[in-house]
C-alpha cells in the first residue's frame, strides 16, 4: 500500500495560484519576486514555504489585501474551495471597498475609435481656438 503524505508546507507561489489570487503560477512567482507579496511583513522569494496561520500582504493592481492562511493546497480548484484557504481581515476588506468606490466615482474617459473624422477635427480646432478668446 502507498502511504499518503500530507504536507504542512507549500511554496508561496503555488499557494497564491491555488487560492486564485493570480491566474498563473508564473504571475504569482513574478509578483512575489517584485516584492508585491510579503509574508509576515517580510519580502520573500517564490520558493519560500507557507504554513497555516501565516499572514500575507498582497498588492494586486490598486488593491491591498491582508489575509491569514487557513488551509494549504497546491492544486487550483473552484472559487468556493479557494476561498476556504484564506481569511481576509475586516480592515483590509473595508479599505478595498473604499478604493473600489473611489475608482467607480472617477469620471470615465471617452476614447474614440480610430482617427477623428473631418467633422470631429473641426470641433476640436474650434474648441482650441475659442478657449483663447
């Protein structure tokens, strides 16, 4: 009979991938390498082992997450399984919602498709020269 080994430690990049913080393991490893992930307040390398109870500080885009590791896995599963691997602090969740609200409240930029038409160019020129008068 084969013995099943239960590991108590996993690589941090594999865990970030399994917990669905990053879409690929290479993106997770790159984020750790660039210092966007701190383990217990210390910058680490992608091969650093992670244990239950560790605290992670993650900077993903405009958002900052502070999570506590509740479970370990190196296999990527469904989102519901991934959410059982960590617990985000209440303060972190509130900060994230505040940042998301600020982003939502910013005015949207209008991006025209392609080159402006002759009519659009005339309007732009009129705006430029009418402001100076």
